[in-house]
C-alpha cells in the first residue's frame, strides 16, 4: 500500500470531504488522525477502524493553538511521526460584501487561513526533522476565480494558495511538498446550492481520489489540483511576458495604449518564484536602455 507506515492528520474530518479523505488515506495504508470540532471525529474514526484502518479521533478546533499543539503531541507519542497534513476544515458565512460584517469576514479568514497556518506550523518542524512531509491546503474555485456572495471565503481560499507557494519553496530542501486541492463535492456546505442531479454526481470520494497524487512519495509540489465528479484539472498563477512602456511620466498613457500587449497570454509563464517578475521587468528595462528606448 502506497501510504503504509505514514501518519496523516485530516482536519474537519468529522463529515463531508474530510471524512472521505480520512477513509481514503486509511484505505491506502495510512494511520489517520480524524480531527473535528465535535463527536463527528469519533464517529469517523470508528468508521476508519471498521474498514480495517487505524485511526485516532481528536476533538479540537484548528483555530485553537493549544488544542492543535496537544493533538500533535499526542500523535507523536502514539505514532512517532507525522507525514501528511490535510488542511480541510472550513466554514461558510456567505453574504454580498455590502451586507457582510467584518466579524464574519475575520471568522472565515481565521478558520480557513489561520486554521491552516496553525496546523501547518505545529507539524512543520517535525516534517523538517523527518526530511519528509506532505501538506495539502484546501482552496476553492471561489478563491481562484471568485464567486458572488463569497468575498470572505474567496479571500481566505486564495490566501491559502499564497501560503502554499512560499511553503513549497521553503520546504523543498526537506522533502516537504505542499499542494492545493480545489474540490467540488456534495456536502452540507453545498447542499441546496446545486440541482439534485449535479449533487449526485459530485461524490466526495471522487475528490479524495486526487489526494494520492499529492501525498505519495513522488508527489509534485506547488500544484493546484481541481477535482470534481471524477474530472481533474490544474489551475495556475501565470505571468504574461508584458510590454515595456518606459518609466517616465508618459508611461501612464503607455500602459493604456499597450493594454492588449500587456495582457497577451500567448507566451504566459508560471514563475518558479516571485523574483521572476522583477527579473522579467529588469530584463525588459535593460534591453530597452541598450537600444536607447529606456
Ligand atoms: N464541498 C465543496 O464543493 C467545496 C468546494 C470548495 C472548497 N471546499 C472546501 O473543502 C473543505 C471541506 O468542506 P466540505 O464541503 O466537506 O464541508 P463540511 O461542512 O461538510 O465539512 C467541513 C468540516 O470542517 C469542520 N470544521 C469547521 N470549523 C472547524 C474548526 N474550527 N476546527 C476543526 N474543524 C472544523 C466542520 O465541523 C465540518 O465537519 C472546506 O475547506 C471547504 O471550504 C468544499
């Protein structure tokens, strides 16, 4: 089994996608920590065991640093390692931005972004010392592409992409691979949002199947895997080659006049790190200066 001897933590695993992720990872041999706020954690841990797997139920909140630290300590005491962290816990507080209050905005940021940060921080040094770690952030099409009524949720979900981009760079030397999963699935979160027929096709299990590629030994890093109904895509943050318009006072008009060239995606790249943007800009500026246009 691909994940034999691995230990995985799945947050928000008391139902929905987290439950399905926990059962999936256990089926592939991992010992699974089923973490959620309430008794759902115990029920799913029993399900994992009934299916022949090993599970530990933890009732905790991803936003509570002390509870997360206790969970990690208990897992290390019982199983001695942590290989996989699936940051899956989440909530919705949908409203148009006009009607959204800041307390709800902060709450959603707190659970999705800070919850993932707190859990990741708690396992980071362990994974560095093991020279092995696989972390999955759960992002969303709402963050990647926007969704009416989900400004708070979308901001939090896109923040996780930024978190993943840098962690994948910092974790590389310790074989810590960090990826994002953008699911579409019928859960209590999406109940009533889609027609019955669509919900029937959007099984959580179909999303979980995508996890193995992201957590196995040969996993990629910095990937955004989109998954729903058995179909898989990848999303990228890209950069156009752009256009040099100069840095002087006429540049503002130049940006407007060159909008189509700046926007041209035919030679897009996926930069390996943020510095690629600055390098591209300087290269264009120096090239223009060399021919006397700078
Ligand atoms: N279902 C979809 O189509 C969809 C689409 C995009 C992203 N997502 C994301 O997938 C993840 C799972 O969502 P789901 O659809 O299974 O929803 P869900 O509501 O069924 O599951 C979320 C789980 O997270 C738990 N949770 C909430 N706050 C928590 C906290 N502070 N600490 C620990 N656990 C907490 C809940 O108790 C629940 O069991 C979420 O991050 C969600 O944003 C889902």
